[in-house]
C-alpha cells in the first residue's frame, strides 16, 4: 500500500471515529442533563455538569496521549481520572433508564460508545504520529543499524563509558543524539528510534522524539 492510500485510509478512519464520538457524546450529554434536572439542580448546573463528566474522560485521555509521545505510560492520576470519569458517565446514563435490562443497555450504550470511540481516536492519533516520525525523510528506507546487511551497515555500538543510560531530561536526549550521529549507517542513515531507545534503556517513542528533535537542531550541545 502506497503512502498516499495509507494516509487517506487513516484520515477517513479518524473522521468516522470522530463522528461516532460526537453522536455518542451528544446522546450521553442529554441523558446526564436529564438526570441532573431530575435531582433538582438549576438549568445552568444541569447544562454544565455533563460536560465536567465527559470532559474528565477527554482530559485524562489527552494527557495519556501526550505522555505516551515522551515514552511514558502515564501516571496514577490520569488513569484514575479516566476510570472514574468512565464509570460516572456509565452510571449516570443507566440511572435514567427504564428499570429493565434492555432499557439499561440502551441507556448505557451512548456512554460506552463515547468512551470506546474516543480511545480508538486517540489510538489513531498515536499511530499517525508514529508513522510521521518513523522516516527520516520522504523516499528513504527505514534504518535498522543493528542488523548487518550487504550494504555494510555497522553494528549498533553501546554508549561509551561515562555516558549513563539512566540520565534524565535534556542531558539524556543530547547524549542519545550524539550517539545516533556517531552510529550512522554506511549510507548515512541515522539509527531508528527503536534502536536509540533500546540502547539507552528507553521506550521507542522516546528514541523517535530524540531523533526528531535532533534533526530539528534542538539537541546541539550549544543550544
């Protein structure tokens, strides 16, 4: 599959999932709005409370997405808010249902669809970001310097003594970028994000971030 077709499929998928999330979110909002009204809250409270519930899900998922781009799985707080918001949204939708199994399933479905579709959307965004950073430049083949080939690519070398794989922050990124420059393949290609992350004891996404920042000139020692 060529790159243009792949981009079209990805954009179409993101659009469909986004539309599903919008529809499910609208129905879920109406259910929660009715629940808050039935419990005697004024109009503006009934209008804003559903946004605080589903907004918590969006905020937590977006935070996890941002942290995943830096090679982190997310902390305790965003995961807790995601689970709590999802449970509250489901419970609020079920609370206004008819007291039958079918009624509860129907009422719970919009909230479930919203949560599932939003997580699918976040997954598509992650994969789109990964696809955009997995190539050093258009038209060039992906670099895998740790596997010897007929082109004579050198084997991956570990960081020199004194360079700590466990270093944190910008120092670790600068060290990783200097290592990547020193371990170019025979055809000039840089190591892949996977190799950069693996050699320095980090996630692949962290390695891709280092590579992207280095190519942008953000990890030069004097910067």
